[in-house]
C-alpha cells in the first residue's frame, strides 16, 4: 500500500489510484483559492492541481505533455497514478505554480 507524504502528513492508497481522487477523498487541500470551485474536475484541462512529486508515479499523460512548458516540471494530480511511495508538494498560486510551498495540513 503506497504512502503519500504531503503537508507533513501521510495518507495511504492502493497502487494505481489516481492522485487527485486520493487527496480529495482524504480531505487534503489540493486546490488554491478559487481553484477549489473553478477547476476541470479531473479532465486535465485547467492545470490547477499541479504538484511537485518525488517517487513512483505513472508517466506523464498526453495532456501533461502538451502543458509541459507551463507546468515547470510539475505534474497534474488528476493525470497521475500512484505506483509506490511518493512525496507531494503543493505550491502557492491559483495553478500551484508559485515559488513558495503551500503549508496547509490534512484536516483531522
């Protein structure tokens, strides 16, 4: 069972689970500001779920490859399958592409 480390917390999922879905199910604040309401619901078209990932995940999807220059080497959580233990960082800004890491915690 893979471990996802985010905001100094650990959440668990099954191998192959979609990262966006796992984080939302575990009540992790994936979206910044208005992106909580204004997002593509996992279609990979808006980019608001961009995160930095270290660890075993799926290869970038076609949608991510098209957006690669805009993503600054980050991944779209909605297009990423968790294949093993990973560390995820979310950054400030509407699209999560800011320079400062977001520090929200997983709600208890």
